């Protein structure tokens, strides 16, 4: 049951990332974005992923509970993409200033 609740938490947190990535892509500006916030979120996902790999009970049942870790990696990928778009948009902002 705890894995189901954890998935609900991860899916709830991650549901907004695809929309946020699309907004960042379309906006073509880094204004209003916080690189430190994105890095902190990435750090949290790394900590969550590491906690799974160091949890003996989880790893013993990995074959039947891999899906929990999948959502961590999926969210990590989405936030990483948003971070990459931040740097693209920051570059576009500098070009627009000139």
C-alpha cells in the first residue's frame, strides 16, 4: 500500500512537469524561472532514486515493484528537460536584449 501512495505522490508532483515544459518551450524566455528551484527539485528526485536503490526490502522485490522507480526517473527526465529549456531560453533572452 505504501508504494501505491508513493506513486500517487510522484504522479501528482509529476503531472505538472509536461505542461511546464511546454510552457517553457513556447514562452522562449527564462523570465520568471528559477534555476535554483529546478536544481533543488532534481536533487530531491536523485535522493528519492538513491533511497530506492539503498532500500533492501524494495530491491528484494524490485521485479514486482520497478514501476515506483520508473516514475522517479520519468519526473527527473521532465525536470531535466525543463532545466535545459531554461538555458536555451536564457540564451534567447540575451539575444533579444541585443
